[in-house]
């Protein structure tokens, strides 16, 4: 079977198997189709799991690719149509308004786990002060 690998190199495929990794979210089925017309479903990590893994990896090892991937993720955020500066302060300002939804619109929101308000606040604080300027 002929296919193009992730680096654009023909007939290459990278498979990583890690039995020690704590995968939290269930895998997702994604359609895969290559330039040769081969089409199938593949099981891949949930995107949230992949993003979490990038930060965990950068903290636990010194590999350029982890830092490159994080920079690319943040660059994508910067390239979004930003109408006002993204900052920790603006996120907390909107948090004060948004947490009112919890009581009124819970039926419209799908939660994967119950999370106390303080846990959300502490999570945003752990990201640290940041600011992405509007373009």
C-alpha cells in the first residue's frame, strides 16, 4: 500500500506506543485518506489530550519538537481574528459573567466532568500572566 507520511515523505508512517502514559480521554475515530486514494478510520488521541501532552512533554524532557509545537499552537491563537487583546485579565472579567450560566443554562451545556468554580480560576492562574495583542 502506498501512502504519504506526516512529513510528506512517501511510504512512511510513524507509530508511537507508550504503555506508561496516562491517557485520560477516550480515543477518537478520524477519517484518513491519502494521496493514493486509501481511505480508512484511524483511532487517534483526543485533541485535548494531544495539547495536554505537548505541555507535559515540554516540562519533562528537552526536545525541540515539543517547544516548536507549543509555539505553533500559540501562533495559531495569535493569527485568529482577535478583536480585542486576549489576556488573563480579560478572561477573568468574562469568567465573572460566564459563571452565572452554570445555574441557568446548565441544560444547554455539555460537561465532561463537574468542576468547581475555584478549580477553573486556579487553572487559568496557572497559565500565568499573558497577553496576545489584537492585530
